[in-house]
């Protein structure tokens, strides 16, 4: 699953270690989520959304929201 979590985190001047600590997870786990190797569970998605003040769909469905849509005629 593609996401923009790393980009969002960096734009807020946060390190992986800082965000991981706020979330109560390891930096390694956060890195794997950022790289699409693990999916964030429901509570984690909600907490990340809350921390950044950004809807979860904008963070975790980033590529799907930014892909051009095909229109069938």
C-alpha cells in the first residue's frame, strides 16, 4: 500500500524515532509502514491521522487519490 507518511513526517520536521515514540511502536515498525512493507492497524491509522491533523485516506491511500481517473464513454 502506497502512502505519504514519510513525506508528511519530514514536512513536520519529525524523525522516525520521534513519531514512533509518540505512537508507542518501534522505529523499525514505523519504517516498514512508511515503505509499504507493513500495514498500519486501525488504531494506528487513527492515531497518525490525529497527530498530523490529516484525514487517514490522504495519508494511506495517497497513490489512489492522486492517480488520474479513467472515464469510460
